[in-house]
C-alpha cells in the first residue's frame, strides 16, 4: 500500500486483481518506496503482459489453474464418462486415382489457403542448441526446414495461380508462431536469406508469451528464483496459436481477403508438403471444418492417437488423445492390454501428426466465442502422495489439436490418413533416446528424418516409372536405417505426383549408390541411366532435358559419431556426413532450352 503512489492507475488496477486473487505473497518482500522503484515498475510491466496475453486475463488464468489443480489432486480422469473407439476417416493411398483427384482439388484450393507454422518450441527432446527450423532437412543440398517450407508454399502458390488463371488471391500468406526462445533467431534466419524468396510482407511472426508458474494447489504465482520482482514463467504450449491468430486480427484479415483454409504445421517434418495438396483436397471435397492429418501409428509411439470418444450422455467427438493418455484410457475402459498393435502391425488409432486444416469461416466464428482459449491441462510433479506440494513449479499448458474440444456436435470434424512414408518424418529425438526406441517403431531423429526424404523421393520416382534400386541397411548413431539413393528435388520441380510424373519419361534408372539433386522447375528426365552423382541447377525459364548414361564415383555417406564434438552439431546428430567424391554438375543461369546428354 505504501508503494501505491509510484504506479499508474492501470498498474494499481493490476495490483488489486492480484490481491483479490490471493497473490499478496508477490509483494511481501518489497522494500519501502524509494528503494528499487524501477524494478517494481518493471514487475508491473510483466504482469500487464501476462494479463494481456491470456484470454480473460490473469484472474481467469488463476481461476482455471485452481480448478485444474483441484481435479489433478483428486485424481480426476479427464476422460471421465467417455469410451474410446476407432473413428472412421478418409484413408488415402499414394498415387491411386482417388489420391490424384484429391491432389488436383487441393492445388486448386491452395490459392485460398494461409499457412501457420508453430515454431515456438525449444525441442527439449532433441537437445539441439539452435532453432529447429534452421536444421538441414537433408545434407545432400543442406536445405533447412524453413527454406523448404517457404519454397513449398511458393511452389503451391505458383501452380495454384496458374490453374486459377489469375482469379482470386495470388499470394499465400505464412504466419510463424515464435516464442522468446526462438523469435530473434527465426527473424535473423529469414532476414539473412531474403525470406527464402517470399515477400517479407507475406510472412508474419506472432510471438507467444510464456505463462505464469504456479507454486501450490491454491495457484499462488511463483516468484522467479533469480529475480524477486519477476513472476517465473514457462511455455504454455502450441495451443497458443489460436488465441494469437485471433487477437492479432490476422484471421479476420485472411477471411476478409477471401481466404478459406488455414493449414497448421510443425517445425521439423520434411515430408509434410507431399501430403498437403491431397489433404487440402479432402477438406474441400468433404467440406470439413477441421481436418487432422494422420499416419498409421505404432502402439506406444510418441504421437497422439485420433480417437472417437463417446460420452455416457451420448455426446461424441473425434479428437487427439495424447500419447501418454491413450494407454491408461484404454485400460480404464475395458481394454486390459492398453495401447497395442492390431493384426495390421499398427495401433488401430491413427497417429496425429499435428497438421490441421481448418476452414476459416467457422474457425473465426468459434474463436469469436472463445477468444481462442483452448482447453488446458496441468501436469504437476508432486513431492509425495498427499499431493499438497510440488517438486518444482508447474503451469497450465494447451495443445493446438485440442481446438475441436469446444466445438458443437454439428461441426464437421474429419481426418485423413496418409501412407506413413509419405507424410511424416519429424526430427524430435536426440541420438541416445532414438537408439532406445523399440525395434520397428520410428526413431523420429535427425538420422531417420533425412533417410525418410530419400526413401519417399525414391518411392515417388518408382511410382512415376523410374527404376530405383532397393535400399541397403546401415547403422548411424545406433539406429538401423534403410539407405536409399540420395534423391532430392526443389518443391517447384514436383509438389504433386502428377507434376513429378510429367517430368519423367522413357526408361530411367537410378542405382543404389547414386545422388540426384534437381534444383529447377523445368528439368526433364528422359532415358536417364544414373550411376553416380548428378546435380542440375536451372533458373525459371531454363528448360533442361537430362538423359543418357551418367556414371561417376558419386557421393558417399560416411559415419560420424554423435559424441565427436569436433563435428558440427547438425552433422553429428544425424550420425553421418556426405563425402562429395565426384559428380556431374550443371548450372543454367539464363532462360533457354538445354540438353544434358553425356
Ligand atoms: N511448439 C510451440 O510453438 N510452442 C510451444 O510452447 C510448444 C511447442 P513438440 P509435442 O507430431 O509427433 C505434438 O514438442 O508437443 C511447437 C503433439 O502434441 O515437437 O510433444 C514446436 O515448435 C502430439 O500429438 O511436440 O507433440 C513444434 O513445432 C504428436 O502429434 C510443435 O509445436 C507430436 O507432436 C510440436 O511440439 C508429433
């Protein structure tokens, strides 16, 4: 009270809110006026930020925290009254007629899309020191995830624009959710690389704020151990993306500009854009308000399961059940074996890859009611079974895939299951943890993430009629992987199967030791027999026909030990490097017609 004169009326209001919410301990150690006044004011700056960035403000945060902490103490099951069952959704098979139809529909819709990348996470499981979007998705070209994502969106934009013949919006916007942990490094990466070819005005960065930590079951806010004038904060989770899109006005802007779809995606999945056109086609064709992308899931794999939940009162919803909750939920509802594979070798519950496609209109309508608030959870680590004290402070968390939880039963919520090799290869686990993954389950490491790119591209070219040798097995960083030829291409070379197919003709073959990098839109493979390394770079407007027999010593893959700190971190986490022995390399910098025929 003695300090009150130091503060603005808004700051006094915030102090009142805190006192009303039983948070007087925050001021207990404050000295007399005149001592550390700037620090006291800085404390209120932080409180104002915490208050403004949470739907309903701090009072609402504390109230929800008390309720959730009481439920947690009582051991309340969040799925009380619900029985899980396997939902039905759209199951796609790469390159069949149905898939091609959906791809065509998706590409047509793409010009009405907006993309949202959630990249605020530190990636604690991976333990990489940089930001994850700066990691190369493969080391043949060294392209990083962010570059690949932007180039994929631009390729989609170009193809969609051509199909629409200039009608409707032409630029596909990209929003990136960052956090204090990733914001400046993400911006720097974009600026240093001229936004990887996207217009800077096309990209919007939305920074998520952390939320206040809680010290006890009464939701007393935790004082930062390093500064008594700060509240300790921790990340709130990827669910923040909804309130940010709403409060920033971006969603409204997108709807006003005629956008129909928002596509959410995560920081490290190098395969994702191969699945985007077809799944957007599914959304458009089936009129889904919510479409979650999924892949067959191995039991106990650390990805959530898409589940149909039926309540005793008849309510149903199709929702992600997070990987640590699926097994207990199944056991508690008459499935004593819990989360196990069925006769297909996979869990019957499709695996959530956290790629969501939402229809903008109904999405904005829903957020206008909720302000973007997503159902939260709390996960305190208790000191003992009395559940009265925590080992360390906790906080509320939320997940973006929980958005459908507040939707009315009339909402059209669906999902699309893709071939696992086509759609999902995240880089989430560090080498030591990946090596411990049960045999047959995906590693989700930098090693498997890169190998999955080569496998998918090999399988796509096979479908397009190219003879590609079988893979060989190798072990890197303790993980057994299939090594396919290192085949990579820029998204503009072929984002859909039809595009890839249109660029390949005659009898083409690629041997197991080969590498091919196609960096240009109009590169055509005609009767190419490749046994070695071939790199073609062509500007837009340069049409290059590549054929005949290309043979050289090629590029080899050399093992690297992840403990060898003399090797850069992004190389050693994958356990190998590429040794560029010999290659045929051609670059075409001027438009024109060219032919490579050694
Ligand atoms: N992220 C943020 O932007 N902000 C945050 O505060 C936290 C994360 P993780 P997680 O695909 O395998 C999810 O940590 O949360 C971003 C799904 O919940 O990589 O353990 C972060 O930058 C799960 O159902 O994953 O698990 C990253 O881009 C399953 O689908 C993204 O959010 C799993 O992903 C995901 O964060 C999966």
